């Protein structure tokens, strides 16, 4: 699998790594800082009390979020000869799908004693697979995607790769070209992940829903269907026009206001609610629980169990009764080009 195909990315050797930290009134520098850097930058021992240990020899300011980004940068500072990879590299390239408990990952040229809370990897790392981003050595976007395909389950890998495609122009084409001639470790899995990628995916949630539905036998759901409602073009986050079924997520992407118009045109609308807040959102008018989806197209009923595996609070809004199911005015126009 070639790593030499060109791709436009923003890299820098001079910039300091971007770390999320609010401005500090006392002017104390944000972490990660080594013990020596902390002593030099913060000479007053009372101010050093504002710092919290990340792990041995590295500290953060107490108002900084102890997240994957912070720990990945700290790991890169610990091993300057290493290369951030996997979830750590994906995060720096723009992937926002990593679980909160993800561990920072680094490739090292030689074996080292494993440390708690960090992932060390070894093996071959061609120079063409390494670049610099914000002054940190990381795997290239293509190599990062290949590593994700090998390390994660299929759903997690597709989600992460799609988020990278959304963040990096041209990556989708590079992936497709590489998958045509796969080689090396995990080549088959890499090709499988690339085949499942939808470069126009708008969010990790739509990707997960699409994959769950496809696994349940509903392969007609895809992203990017455009319809005209009230004289305006609206892009549906996830829809199967053959089933006349649309899946709407909390942000709505402009679809919420047209929900009734969709239902009057004979569409079933499924409103997805996050698993972290079941039951908090008010139930939309006309919503039915999954087991109560009577009167809908029988093919639509099976959509709910697949979605409820991730979103237990998903609600089904059936087509409005007494309205024509036909589409004389071209309510939906198929998928956008």
C-alpha cells in the first residue's frame, strides 16, 4: 500500500501544540510540563500547587481538562523519538469520535516497559508514514486510517475514518486509491473499512446509525438525500426513500421544522435521542414507542430495534393519517449529486 501519494495537510515545525486551556489570570503556563519545565516556568512553590500530576514527571494546570489530547501531547513529549499513532494521531488530525476513556498511543523504535494509562506499539514504521503536525511527530492520515482499521472494531474504524475524511480534504480519494491495491498488515481489513466509508457523512452518529441499520438488513439508508419542502431544499441526515423513512438526530440539521411536512407526504420519521439523556427531552406530538408502531409500513418496524441498540429513547413518528401517501409535487428528489 503506497504511502507516497500526495495529500494537502497543514503541518508546522515551529508552532507549539494546541492544548485546550482557559486563560489564567495569574499567567501560569498550561501543561503538559515536565518537572524541570514546571520549576523553571513557575518559580513560586505556591503557584506550583495549581498543577496536577498527569503521570510521573508530567503535570497539567488544575483547570485543564485531562483528556486524550493533553495526554497524547504529554506522551509525545516523553518520547520525542516516537510517533503518535492510532486514536492519538486521529484526534490531532481532526477525528472527534474517540471515546472519553481512550488511551494515548505512540509508536516507539524499540521496546520499552509498559506504563499504565499509555499504549506503546512497535514494529515497522516506514519514514513515508511519518509527518509532523503542530511540532509533534504523528503518523500520516493514510497510515493513521490503516492503523485504525487494524486496531478497532469495524464500526469504530469506519466512524473514525469518516471523521478524518470530513476534516482532511482529499483523504477519501487517497483511501480509495490505496484500497484498490491493498498490501501489508491488515490489508483485507483496511479494504473492508474503506468500502464501508461514506465520505459525505455529517457526524459520527449518522455513521453509527447507518452501519447498525445495514447490519440489520436495511442497506437502503444513506446520507445526503435532498428533498424540497415548502419551496426549500433540505438535506436529510439519514434516509431510505424506498421505505419513506428518515432518521433525525438531536441537532436536526434543519429537518426538525419540516418534520410534519415529511409525515404528510407519507414518510415515517424516527427521532433519535442520545443514550446519555433518555427520557429528558419532551416526547414529540404523535410519537409512539417502538413496540407500538402500528399502521406503519411493516418494513419500517424493524428499523427501530436496530437504532435502539444505541439510542434506547428513539421515537417513531408515523405518517400523518388521512394524508395522501403519493408524491405528486416531487416531495423527494433522490440523493444529491
